[in-house]
């Protein structure tokens, strides 16, 4: 990346792999369980968090010198809440069905530990540009896992991707279903999201032994 | 130089090869290895892991054979081709026709279970570079006994891979697992493919493919019948006890399970405390439900009435609670280790099993869920038992000192 210095590009690339917010820091698990049964909501959620994190980090970073440290959590909450309401309203206006599907989980972005975590850990102590990159990086790291989990859960659980029947029709018995394949109902249930995340963690740590902690 | 010496030399020659754990597993399965421990004190005991596992398998074989006969018997009975057999030695039960059909449907389950499960074990042993562990021997035998006879083989294979990897290997292999792998496999099947694991179609061979045709046959388990408040079609208590009823392959014959239990207790492999306390727990819960019905708190219109009004002792012979108590709850790895803990652990399994059975019509059999739940709590129970012991002793010490 010629655009970014080496130090800056690390801010984006690190959370994608070796410092991933979900698989390494184990933050933001709740939403990863709740909305990854289908691929589309996973992607929408990833984009929403990308927006909230990017803008939120910038805002907090701009205000970092004037926020009294005693009430910083409240200030952070107000910033997240404002941004989340914007996302919520936009979704309601332009994609009502999807906003129904995601229901309360868009609102619950406020409680997503990754966001508050990055505000506290990074935006409060770093410049605007670096905070922006950090926000984007972490949101991307979060989104990547969400999309991977959503992909497998929708493919194996419902036999579809974005609602398209890629494995054939289970009712009319075409495609894979003709030879006796059936959807795995367990994949649609939340525990399986936890197990899929666990498998990703397993693969990641066995590829990079440095990540294994005692 | 006998065959054993040749095999030993072969082993020594290839010691550093990657696949040697696979060879060792087969070698030590047939022979005692030539190596002996040198120096130091060590305990000499005949019951190593392999012998423990084999003892449980011996206890399970009667159930498996009975399961084969029963699979055939239920099929032909549902088709109306044979008369109902009366008693354990009924003339229409122990026939070649029943055995052949049963073996034809049950043996593939056994083969898939062992083939896939041991395959996963071998792969992990080779990757991790340790010896193949024997833990799967019993699991592989239990799995075909606790699934419906018509379960598609690929589903079983997927579930076995899941159960062995997630239930056992991720925790570090045999002896380190929190959950009973066989029950993990069943739970996976149950939640992943519920249409093949419950309902009134899957328990008798051939019922699924005939569904909706004029030849349709019903294959409901007794629990299903009770939960629906339907007639039991003339099945007597002795039929339930002998096991001439539809159900998972190996769990129907209470008689053979009791014999297996006695064998396990006699060889000191299974814990009689867990078996007994599980049964007590189930009876207590059954009595409580009977009391509720007698007190008139629940009317005949209630959807719980059917199972609640079952006399408490019948709960032991209509579902698979005995099988769970004898072969599943006693798994030494996942059960409580302390004696007092075993009583609590078993009691809660029985208690919760019957509770799930009665209250949750979606899970007509709660035994496997109850055991998995208590598997998770077993270390906690042990912790508190040990702590209370420590406290009592400390108190005694203080009294003496004062």
C-alpha cells in the first residue's frame, strides 16, 4: 500500500489476522452468534459496524483532549448510540425487510464490545487518521469472520447463499437433494455459530503457533 | 522367531516413521508389547484401557444382537407378516428372517460408526504424533445402538466426525473430554436432522420409504404414544421389559441391559452408585408427577397428562433411561469421580431425564440431554464434594487444637 506508511497499514492488516477482534481478542461474540444464520444479514451487519467504528473512532479521537476522563464512557456511549441510530434509520428507510430481519441486533451494536474497546484502547490516545484506520481495520476483521461464519451456516444449514438455492431444491428434490442430501438443521441454531467460530480459532492458532497462549 | 517377534522387529525398525502409531495400535490390540518398564516402582494392574473398553463392549454385544432381531421383528410385525411374539422366547422373534433383515440394516451402522470414528482417531494420532487411543472402541459400539435403525449412513458418518472431533479431540483426546462423545454424536444428529431422529416414522425399518403410500406402516415409540395420549396397541409391560417394542437399535431390551449392568458391576467397570442413583432420581421425579396428577392439579385435557399419569415405575421401562444409566452415565471420563459426587450426579440425571421427558413434547426422550447437561456439571459437583470434605476435616482439626 503506497498510500499508507508501514505503521499505518499495520493498523488495518493486524486485526484482519493475527489480532482479530473475534478470534483472538474474543470480543463481539454475541452478534456473531445471533445474526450469522444467513449470509446477507452478516454482510449488512459487517457494513454497519464498519461505518460505526470508522466514524466513531474519528469523532472520539477529535474530542479526546476535551473529554473529562470521569465521564468518558458516557460520552463514548452517546457517540455510538447516535451513529447506530443513523444506521438503523437508513436501514429502515431503504431496506425495511432487512431491518426487520436484523431487528434488535442493529440497536445492539451499541453494546458491541469491539467498539467500546477500540474507543478506550485506541481512539482516546491517538490521532484522527490513525484512529480512523484502526476503526476500519477492526471492523473489517470483525466482518471477515462474520461473513465466513454466515457463509458456512447458510450453505450447510439452509442450502442457500443470499437466498439462492445453490444446492438444489429440497422440496422438489433437485441437485444434491436428489441423492439424499439434507440440510443440517443444527447449523441454523446459535450453538453451531459458536462451534464454527471455535473451528476458525483452532485453524488459525494451529497455523500460527505464536498465537497460542498458555 | 515367531510372528510376534517379527512384528516387534518391524516396529523397532520403523520407529521414527509418521505412521507408526497406526501400526502400534493394531499391534498392541492383538499382542502385549515386548517392552517392559525398567526401574522405579510401578503399579501392575491387569485392567488397562483396552481391557476396560473390551469389557464394556462385551456387555453391549447382547444388546446389539437383540437389536438386530428386534429390527427385523418390528419390520415384519408392522407389515403384518408375522404374529406378535409373547414373552422373551416367543416363537416369532428369534427367527432367521428377523436376524437377516436386522443384520442387513444394523451392521452397516456398526461398520460406518467404527470405520469413520477410528479413521478420525488414526488421523489425529498421526498428526499429533501420539499413540492411537482406545477411547473410541466403546463409543463406536454405543453409537449404532442409540440411533434409529433407518438413519442414512452419510448422516451417521458426518455426526461421528463431528462427535469425535468436537466432542473429544479438541479437548485433547481420550480422557480429556468434557462430553460423552457417543451422546455428542446423538445430540448432533438430533438437532441437525430432526426428521430422522424423532417422530413416528423412523423407528421401524421401512417406515420412512412407505410413508404416504397405501402400504404405510407406523413406527411410533411408546414415549411418542404416551405423549400423544394415544392407545398403546396392546403392548404389555412384559413386552416393554423384554424389549419387543420399537425404539433405537439397542436400547429396547431392559432385560439385557440389566444383565449388562450386572456384568459391569461384577467386573467393577461400571459404577453401581451412578446406576442406582440415576434410577432413584427417575423414580422420585416419576412419583412427584404421579402426586401432581393424584392431587388433581392437572386434568386429562392437559398435554402433559399422558406422560405424567404413567405410574412412576413404568418410566424405567418405556424409554431409554436404563440404557443411559448403565452405559452412558457411567462413562468414567465424563462422570463425577468422587463417591458422593456420583450419587448427586446420577440422581440429577434421572431426575432431569424424566422432567424433560414429561414437559418437553419436542424432545420425547430427555435422557441424552440430561446426561450431557450433567457431564458439564460433573467437575463442579466434584469440586464442591472435595471442598466440603476439606472443610469438615479442618473443623475437626480446630476442635482438636482447641
